[in-house]
């Protein structure tokens, strides 16, 4: 029985023992913020003292890149830091903070520039940020993709939240269509969706969180690594939304998922319950991948880098398949509020599913 | 000139309040995304280092090696620099990969450099930004050397638009 998701709940569900903590010398992980959001060191310390007693962990961020402003802590910033340091326990953590100090800066672009200008950066980055694909220029998105490729070639793992609007909805004159989000729809990043416990007060199996972002890009074609998995989903038995709502040949996302519902977060020294969203699931997965990197480093193996080609070859091994529930779509006569529904193996709500750490570790260690 | 981002949707998010035109003498900092070389090769190399069945799996590049792969051609750098210097712009910095240039200039110069642009100031709480209310273009001689100019059109996302956590119980699935 539990009253919401805490580090203990997550570590129980994803089979992390007290011994599953970081210890490699050259490991690190990062979260990035683009709003006027700050984390307070005192919140992190309080969070860890309240919720992280059963395992060894760090209570301070190793490095803040950018200038933290004053004022109140942001819920988003607190959430990211507290949870990446809970699953990725004992791993040095950086916070990139890019509020856009110059009046003509684009905060996300500034973060990309920073990556292009720092020789040594953490191996895993989690980012909760996205915009409607249809609002951005192709030139901009393609160039950002190049930047993601540059990061992947350096062995950096980039995890993006899949969004909190399900399949999304774009209201057009004649009929509606789903609305993918970028960078979640980029073929060169790993996108993380969200789940809930079947019984919200017990550590049970997981079902879809209806807000979990997912779908098919209208801009980027489906990368080779996912063709087989996505084709199997499209040919599966479950009913699909009308074809006019999505581009079945586009990059499909998310790639995997984690719990995204009913988190406890300490912000401004106050523990807050019911915090939800794929902003929560993304740092959780980030921390787990950092733990896998840690074990790889201890064995002299390289970092995981861009995960998707390897993730899709696992065909779901090491992940709890989520097969129940649908996410949000357009509230109209044709789809009645539904987007896609979960199915066995890969699906556009929860990807391949949620991490079963020891099995996933085994799969990623050869 | 040529528009680099003609499909970028122009809109002022509802929580930003227009505060009027920016004085021509105020400074702006723009980000020029220079055309990179070997992008096809970059993609192939990424596949090789990320595919566990490849013998190159895990053989990652350093930032310096990535830089030597994608660094803009001399022609691109020269064309962009000539264009900027032709407008008296000297205050620029680059990154290790040399594919971004950050340049500071007055609004007056920026609007001449990017015909069509017209910088306005917008406020959201304590935060202010300068953005153009209209599409920008660049001289046709540099259009093929640039992906886009950052800091002109896109607004920072607000909490509502950003994928973010929120406190409180969620509404039922089918409200």
C-alpha cells in the first residue's frame, strides 16, 4: 500500500535493490530546464531525507550550468532533479538552466549550443520540453535533428518527455487530425511516455496514463530501427483511429515509458502530492539508463549512446509490456476523445513498456 | 532576399503582452545556424556507433572529431562573415563545432540585415523578449549557407505550452 509515487515505490516496481546505485568514476547525468525554473538545494535535501532512506544517494547536485535565478523553486525543476537522483542514485548530476537571459535568446537553442561547445558533458540528459510540430519550421527542426545526431555520435543519450496531451489534436476546418510534438517526434532521440499503476495505491502492474504523449510524426519518416515494431502494431488486432488522423509512415513515438502519475515532489520545502506528467517519467528512465551506463563503465564498456537502434532490437526484453488503456485524442464524433490504445509489444502510447532494471541491465551488458 | 523559415507559424502566445516597437539603438543577439558539411555521413556514423551489430558500436567521437566532421565549409564561413561584416557586424562568437554564430548588433542593423523583420518587445510577468512580428529574409547569396536565424520568430514556451508537471488531481479520462 502507498499514498503516491516516491523513490521507494519506483525502485520496488522497477526491481532496483539497495545495491543498485552508481559507483563508476566517470559517470554523470543531467536534467535541462528552459523555463524560469529553479531547483533549491534545500528541497533536494529534504526530499532525500523524507523519501530516499532505503538506498545510498547523493543529496547535492554536482554542477549547475547556467545561472539559477532567485525566487521560488519551480515544481518542474524540483521534480526532475529529485527523481533522476532517485533512480540514478549516487550518480553525479548536473542541472542545465537556460531561462533565456538575453531578450532575443531561444532557451532550447541555447542549450543545444552549450552541448556543441562543451567537450565533457554528462552521458544521459533528460528534457521535458516540446512544441507542436506544425508550429515549427522544417529548417529549424531539421537542424535541431543534426544537433541530436552530433550528440548521439558522442555517446550522449538524449531522453525527451513524450508530452501530456496524448495524441494531441489539431482542429482543422474540415476534420481534425492528431498533433505530434517535437522534439519527441525526432528519430534521433529516445522519447518517454507515461503509465499509471492499475491500482493507484498499490505497486501493481502498469496501465497507460491517458495523458501520455504519442503518435506519428508528420515531418520525419519512420527510421529503419522501428519499421518492424511499428508495422506489427499497425497490423495488430486493436482498432486504430481513422487513417486521416495520423501519418502511418512517420516516426512513431514514444520508445519506452515509466510511471507518470501521482508523484510526491518537495518544492519550496513543502512535500506536494499528485504531481503527474511525462516530465516525471522521463528523469526516472534517465536515472535507470545512467545506472546501466554505470555498470557498463565498470566493465570497461562504452556508454549506451543513442539508445533506439539497440532498444528496438531487444523486442521488449527487459521491459514490462503495457497493454491496457488508451490515451487522449480529439474530442470529436469520429474518435470520441481517444487517440491510440496500448497493445502487446510496441505501441504509440507507452512504446515498448517500462523498465525491469535487472533484466534490462542484462540485455544491455553484452 | 529569401525566407529561410517561411513555414514557421507566426503568433504571439496569449500570455505575452505587446509593449511596442524596440528602439533602433537597442541591442539584439541573434544566433546564425550555419550550413554544416557531411550531414549524410553524420547520420551513417550515428547508425554505426549505435547499432550493436556493427563493429563500430560504441566507438564514439569526441566533440573535436564531430567538429571536424560537420564544420561549415570555408565558402560558407566566408559568405556569412562577408555578409555580416558588410553590415558592420563584428561582435560575434562561435562554438567549437563552428556551426553556430552568435552576434550582437543594434535593432536597426538587425532589421537591415534581415529584411522583413521588425522587432517588438513582449512581456510575460518579469520576463521580456524581443521578437519580430513578421517573417525575415536573408540575402540570396547567404541563403544557401544558413539553416535559420535564431532569436527572431519563436517565443519561449510558457508553463502551459511546455510539457510540464502539474499539481492536483487529474480530470477523468472522458470529461
